[in-house]
């Protein structure tokens, strides 16, 4: 799953919904280049 698309938006949604903790498992995400991923 591309980090700058689905993952980032999901984290933004969780924060907007006032989730107390949001964890992203980095090994399960990727992007076209390491620079974009970071």
C-alpha cells in the first residue's frame, strides 16, 4: 500500500475522529521511492 496515498489519509482520518493512538507498521507500507516513503 502506498504510504503517501491510502496510509496517510487513513492516519489523518483517525486523528480527525479523535483516536487516541494511531500506529503505522512501516514494514507493511511502501512507495515508489524511499524519499517519497519517508
